[in-house]
């Protein structure tokens, strides 16, 4: 069995392709399960006054959910469609995020930290915010947010856990021990929360040239017993499944034999495809 639990489509503004094109592509490449997991609408910034094409408008959310469940039924027997959401964690907005999560019958919700305040640290248009910053201090803020996100209990999967490295901004070698300490503290928070974590293969195509999370963090996650799942973070149907063979190979090398899957927010496991 092969799965891809992290995908985006045209509603979010910065991806291309309709939901059905992703499902059809999943059938074409032999996926057993495809997770549809577009971005939660923006809450803490005014979309009209922020960077364009960040997330689906709020009034599109019910249409997104309806279309996902329609595709789940239409393709039953060809591919298992799982209906998900990538629900940004934004400190101070937990009540509003929880209301969105509890409003719909998701199969799973990915908890990802993109924002530190109004700075989206994953947006290539906002890398200027690194200028003049203490990189290690930004890492402290980021991993503190990851730990707080896990502790909310709102999420089923923690997404691209070390995406802070995406554009190649990393603490100095002299700060490696503290960086590792920050990473490990976040992993311990995830383990304590009981939620799963994804191996997001898309990092191989980014400036950091490494999956999210790193091999070191993945090894520690396995040691801590954190359940793992996988996603390509595709923003184009033709990129669905990209680098998942490499992700599967790494998990197998590290001794992982199964991956987590979800339906109705209930977790189960399937053998790792090798």
C-alpha cells in the first residue's frame, strides 16, 4: 500500500489543479489512499491586506469539504480518499482554530506552524524578515509554537516539523547543541500529546534539500514511539507522490515497519510500502 496524506489544490491560491485531478492522479500512480488537506482559511491577518494567494477564503471552506466527501464516494473502490485540513497553529487563536476543526467531520487534521506572528516563515516572499534576526532566537520561537500546537490536542498529525530550515537559515555550528535541544523538546511534546507526525518529502525540492523532519529528528521520533505518516505536500497534481519512494526508503532504513492512516479521526496502521 502507498499513501500521500499532504496535498493542496487551486482553492488555496498558491497551488494548481482541481481536487478531482489529484484523486485521478492518485489512481494513475497507484496510491492506495490520498489525503486531501488544503490550508485552513486565514484567521489572524486580514486577507485583503496581506500577501495574496495564501489560503482558501472562509466561504470556500464548506464547498471544499462537500467536494472532498463527494469525491470520497465517487472513487470508492478505486482509491481511498481521506478528507483532511492543514490547520495552522497560531498562538492566541486556539479557540477560533478549534471551532473550524470541530465544525466538520474530518478524517484527519494536520497541525502545522507557518506563522510566527504575521510572518509566514514558509513563504519565499517573506524571507526578508530574517534580516537582522538572531537565527537561534527565531528557532526558539518556532519550536515553542510547535510544542504548544501539539499540546492543544487539536491535531492528528504534526506537519513538516522542522520547516523552519526551509530556506537554509540555520543556527551556527557553535549553536548546534541548543538547536538539537529545541528540536528534541518539540518531539517530546509531540510524543506526549499522542498525535502522529508526518515525514514530509517536499523538503528535498527546497533550498534546505532535506526532508521535513531531518534524518536525526526522524530517528529520535522513532525512538520516542511517535506514529509516522507520509506526504508529498504536492501543490500540483503532477507532483503528487514526489519523493515518497525516498521517504519510504528512509523509514525502512531506520527500522520503521508501518505508517499511520486515518478515517473519522481514528488512527490505524498499514505496513510500510517497501
